[in-house]
C-alpha cells in the first residue's frame, strides 16, 4: 500500500509497513503520544476504531464480533485503553492469518494487565519523533544501508550551520509541535510534560505523591542525556541537599512508567558477536524520546544553548549541554534509520573509559558501522582515533567508520573514515 492520501508526509515507518503489511496479519505501532502513529496508520485503514473514545471502547468490549465483520484493514487506535482488544486481535489472527488485517497503535504499555505476548501473531514496530531526514531539511546523500553493506559513496553538501541544528534540537520532532510559533511550542512542550506528571502516571496506576520530585528526576535525566550516569547519580542531581531522598523503588518506578509511555529511548551497550573486545561497560546511554523535552525541562532555548556551549553537564563522561543535546538529535535519527535497516543502535565504551565510540549500528548478519558525533564543522585526527582503533580490532568485520558533524561537506578521509553532515545521512 503506497498510494497514501495527499497532504500526508510519508514517514520512514511507511516503507516498513509497505514491506510488511502484505504478509503480516497484525502490526502494532508503538511510541509516545504525538509522534504521528494515528496519522500514519489511518492512511492504511478501512475501519478506524478510536478506543480513547469511551463509547467506542464500550461498543468493542461488548460486541467483539465487530472486529470479525469490520472492513479490513482495521485500526484499533490507543488500544491500551481497552487492553482486551489485544487478545481479541490475537485470537482472530489465530483463525485467519492473511496479511493486512489489523493495525494497533498504542502510546503506553498497559500497566498491571496480563496480556498474551502476541508472539507470532502481532508484530510491534517503534515509531519515534521525526528524524532529521523526515524533517525535510536536506535531501540525504549518504545511506546507512550502504554504510552497513560497505559500499557507501560519500558525497553531498549541506547548507545547514550550527544555529540550524540548535533550532532543530528545541523545535521538537513531534509533528504537531514543531510547526507552532516559538512561544506556542514552548507552551505545548510544557503542557506535554505536565500531562505526563499529572495524568499519565495516574493512568498507569502510579500515584505521584510529590510531583516536584518526579519533575526533578526527569530534569536530571535530561541533564544526563548521552551519558551513562547511574540512576543514583541522577537521583542525587534531582534532589540536591535533601537528606530525605525518595526510595530507590520510587525512582525505579519513575523509570519503568516513563519506559511504558515510550518516553525513554536509551541506547544500550554493544556486545560484539565475537568476544574480541574485553572489559566493556554495560550501562546504557540515556536519552528522552525527543531532545526538545530535555531542553525544555532544563529551561534552555536556542539563545542559551549557543551562549552556553561550554557548559558542563551531568555524567561520568565529559561533555557540554549543547554537545549532548546534539548527540541526542543524532541518536533519535539513528534509531529510526537503524530500525528501517533491520539493525540495532548501541554504544561502545570500555569499563575504564579509555576507549569509546558514540554509536555502533549492527545488523544480524554481522555488518557493523561505528559512528562518532562531533559538534564541529571540521574533523581532525583526534576525532577519529577511537574509530581507527576499533577498525584495528575488528578488521573487515567493521563495515565502515563515520564522523557525523555540523559541517557543510560529506567526504572520505585518507584513513577511510567517512565525514558526513548530520542532515545528509538517511536510510
């Protein structure tokens, strides 16, 4: 199904759905509120059942035969509002496994509800805020798929400069937010965060007794962006000078609920298929779903980010706030690109921190791309030393090495490292 309605901007996920819907009976599109799940799924649906409407939810609950007779494909939007809908779909797929029957969209994992996993019946796809490629800033000229295959031509020029990337950090990848005026966008992001704290936690079965503590924890998590800071470090930053800190069980509950709401998007540590590399760190790198949320929690706008480019932030690794948020913008994009390539995004760091690479994209067949992110328009030998070290360890098993930066030109260095402006990388 590729003939989508006029006025709709295709997402990377559309290509995945084009490939999968013909063969899969049911697909669940998961992601935080506001990323565009309903808009994308609606383009492909003959019947739309919005389960966040209590009347529709009650009708489906009391008349499950509706799902049997409804014209396919059927969209069950915000299915978590009627958790039994998941099992209804699973049973129908057991009876008829033809492709393209059901789409489910969900902005939360139901809490405290026992559900069948859906394994073999319902395939889940993650939808994230808009990547740089989806924002239409430049036409990508370097493809991650080609990098993984070791055949990537490195070419192209970009007119974007550092202020443009800073704008993209704060503009948000939520489609309905980024188109607003700056003041309206700030108000909408504030409202989004308030809703998480005041309503979403309660809907997930967690009563927040001290909302200011949860907000402080989220702010500290935002400050820990792109770092592997421990949760104890994040808690200490969230409650400075407070002797009576929340129990660990409380802060773990914060993390778990934010995960269920698809608002945390950590990048886990890389585990090579072959054990050539030892003493690897296991902690994940922390990222909120959208760097604009981190920026808003921290109270920084474009002017403050550019003025305070040297401001150090939370975490065991050195880094500036602007550098961390730029890395978050790149991470958001790489997560979507990697998924489209049937690959996984990880990071690499040794336990003592003497060797680290910002991101590793790896595929099931062993193809691996190592990526460094630099908040600079130029790249020097010091920026590629860890990439070249990793190449010496892995040899031909490392498909390519890349530095993503804020410069204007894509090119390949004499040592084999590809240098690519962030806006020029795509799927």
